[in-house]
């Protein structure tokens, strides 16, 4: 196996780990939704969304990652969670 193939294999493994973590994060939506119902919080909690984005941007800065890209990634993750919560509550638009 060439060095390039070895690196690509490592990237593939990392990609699988990332996908597993995204799946784990999205699947927490059910527990989040239940807590929101108990607390009377709306599904789209703008204040919490900002907390998540700020936390991600701070970590991105520490890791010397592009903040704009990290913000976009976390906005997608938040949107996925909101979509999943809407789906679980019967308000979803996903097929």
C-alpha cells in the first residue's frame, strides 16, 4: 500500500467515526425533545443554538480551524437535530 493509499484509508476511518458521531448526536434528539416538552421549550431554541455555535467557534479557534467552515458545519448539525425533533413530534417535513 502506498503512502497515499494509507492516508486515504485513515481518512476513510475518520469519516466513518464522524458519521457515527453525527448519528449519535442526531439520535439524542428524542431525549432533547422530551426535556423540551417537560420544560415548555420550543424545538428551535435560538439561545441554545448560539451557545452551541459559540462553543464550536471557540474550539475551532483553539484548534486553528477555519471558523467560517466550522460555523457552517454546526449550523447543519443543529438543523439536523431540529428536523429530527420535528419529525419525532409529528411536525417533520422529511420523507
